[in-house]
């Protein structure tokens, strides 16, 4: 499960947050822009609740501020809202300098 929230404290550099909960724990991603993109930083927490608690303390994000979004598609980046993956990762030949997004039913290099 994933959750996103906007940071409304204007004095902070972080503008948007995302939490990705997995079997291994929960990842908190921070973004300096509202537009869908890769994160600027990330942190690990044992649970989604732990990450949300920290976000309330540090960023003023309340429980009602979080919006649930779908989990990423297979091979896709966890910190992008829309499907984005490393080019070639699905064929086990990743090119870590190139990305592609899923748009209108096909993968397009970005």
C-alpha cells in the first residue's frame, strides 16, 4: 500500500511525501516538488504507522491528509505515482541512466 500527502508548511523544502508499505518495512519518500517525479530523499520505518507518526511530528501531516494510491506495477519505481521503471529492468538488462513511463498502453522512454 502507498499513501501520499502534500506538505503545507511553507517554510519547509519538502513539498510532498509518499509512504510505501512492504513486507520489509515502510519507506518514506520526500519530494521538493508536487509534480510526479523521483524522490529527493528516503527513510525506512518498521511500519506505516511509524512513518505517519513521524510525518505528523515533523511535517504537520495528519491522518486525514493522507491519500491512498495503488501500489506500483511490477518492476516500477516505488517513489513515482505513475508507472515508471528503469529501462530494461523487465528483461534483466537494466540501463540505470534511462527511465521509461507507461502511457496509453505502452512504455515510452523519458
